[in-house]
């Protein structure tokens, strides 16, 4: 099975971009859990928004022709409003993500699509993002119901974990997971992927 990890910096996690098989963070943990019999491709790119993944579709999704694609995208669609005044409306995000899903399902009707919802943990300087993020999460959930074969509710899982752990142990900046946060993603995603292997 060829498994493609697609997304933003959380998926990228400092990977060597000259080698699409280079894994880092949660992608490496998932590969360790699922075993060497599968081919793993990581094409997450730091800073990407939904429009960027859509623009990369032919080169970084269609060209790979995966058996399974996991997609974690959306936090930068929220973040760029607050640090660069570049707003992605929920409608624009939905249009981008819908197009990715439609293209993937049309090109690879036998392949499996797993969507992961974007998340934050309660860092004090990220609280004002929640209203925008919830709208984006709602879009991911709706499109997951319509298109996806699997779904990982990361925002809920991180919220639950933050009830018993300091948020900084999960993600020092509230967005990028530390080792414990990466393990949380890897555990949940691995269990979802096992259904298709």
C-alpha cells in the first residue's frame, strides 16, 4: 500500500523535502506502527493553506497515485488572517477542500481518503482564533461525511488530552505539536488507517 501524508507544517515537521519518502514527527510514528511493508510518502509543506494544497494537486497528489491519502489542512487558513491579514472565508475553504476531495475521488475511485480536522490547544495567545477555527472544523467534518473513508477528530482529541496535561506538553505554541502531541496524532491516525490495510 502507498500511503500519502498531505498537509501543512504539522505534516511537514521539518522533513527533508528533497526526499518525498523522508518522514518526520507523526508521519514517522505512523510508519513505525504500521510497518515497513507499506510505502510512505510525505508531501506536507509548511505554511500551506487549502488553496496551496489544491494548487499542488497534480504534482503532489495525482502524480503520486496513492492507495490512501491522509490530509490535515486548515490551521493556516485561520492563522493567516491574524498574522498577515489574509482571510480565507469558510466558503472559500470549503470550495478548496471540496475540489481536492472531488478530484481525488474522481482520479482514484478505489483509493481511501482520510481527513483530519485542524486543531489548537489552549495557548493564551490563540484563544481569539477559536471562532474562525470552529467554522473551518465544521467544514472538514461535513466534507468528511460526504467524501472521506476515514476521519480523525483531532481538535476533540487535543481538547480531551489538555484536560489532564499542560497544553505546552502537547504543543508549546498551541498549533505545532511536540512529541506528546505527535504521538496523539499518530495513535489516532494509525488506528484509522488499520481499517484499510
